[in-house]
C-alpha cells in the first residue's frame, strides 16, 4: 500500500468521479481482472468489461460472480480498435491501459465514438522516479511499457475529440476526466 499508493488513489478517484452509478451504462476498456467492473456493478451500473486477454476475462467473470453482480455485467474479448458495439456508454473508463499502448490516438478515437457522457482515464507519468525502474523491469520480462507527459495526454485527448474537464496527479499517474466534443 505504501509504494503503490497511487493505485488505491486512482481507484478511489474513479469511484468518486463515477458518482451515482445506479443508472449508468459503463464500459471498462482494458478491464483486466474486473475490479472496477465489479464495484461499479455493485453500485448499480450495467457494466461491459472489454479486454483482449481471455485469462483476464476469466478472472473478471469469476469476480463478478463471487460478488453477486454477474447479471449486471457482460464481457467482450476484443481490443477496442476491433470492437463495434451496438450501444454507447454514459461512462467509459480506461485504467491501467495506456501503460501498454505505444500509440494511443486510434484507441482514443474509438473510445470517443462509444462515449456519450464522460471518459475517465489514468496515464502513467513520464519522468517519475518509478518510471525508469518499471520500464527496466518490464523490458527484462519482454513487456514494453509507456509513459506520458501531461502535454502529450492533453494533445492525444484533444486530437481524439475530447474536452478535458480535469487532470489530477496521484503519485505516478495522471487521472483525467474528459467529455466528448460534438462531432465535426
């Protein structure tokens, strides 16, 4: 909890920012093991978890079943770039996704297409003490990881058609709330 405090802070930030989730249609892009999916469903949202890793989706399905909210959740095995849902979402979150995306713009543009309300995202900050250690550790494991400056995050979001409402810094992370601009 001490060394990774920002992970807990980003979770709290998402839950605070989501507010009353009882009437929301939510999409968690890169849902991983389903932690955010499960809690948002417990708070009354209907949640779609999207991830391209079948092992992560298996963990997410087990978690929502264990927490008694499976009927409020659906899961899709896909990269957001290849996904064409019929519905749009009041709230879209992408937490822990950008760490592993070299070129975010295409995915952000796709997220913009499915977002009718707000978009919450957490971005690993470039130039922090932990960034260099994490990059080296994950490179040895064969997993590239990416870090961003605030200017880069703002630029990507604006290019994708979002207006930034707020940017909060929690430890090694930028936590960004944005809303989609009207299509041009």
